[in-house]
C-alpha cells in the first residue's frame, strides 16, 4: 500500500532553520520521492518505508531540538503525480 505524507517540522526555539534543513536533507537522502515547498515536505512511497523513514529521522530531529512539533497528514494513496484541474 502506497501513502502520501505531508510533514511540517516546527522547532519552538530561536535557532530553527538548521534543524529543519537537516531534517529535510535526511529525508532527501532516502530512495523515496520527496517534494518540498515553502510550507511543508511531502514523502511518497510504500507505507512501511515511509513510516520507518519518518520515525528514524524525526527522532534524530527531535533529539537536536529543545522543543518542537511536527504536523503530519497521511493520505492512503500515492498523490505525487497530482495536477490541479482548474
């Protein structure tokens, strides 16, 4: 089963850019499809691979933060090829 996951990492500290950049770079290094925009990062692929990737790299990101939160949306399908029709 393929999924699409949208992630927004929000460090709750003054120095927030470096942890976000490191988190995105760690996701990019995977074999999964990763698409970024100014507000979030999307990861697409098989459920187990995507969730294992997020679990591993989110733990690393949280360990580097004093405080932070992650917003996550999961869709049960691969939406990586979505094109608006309007």
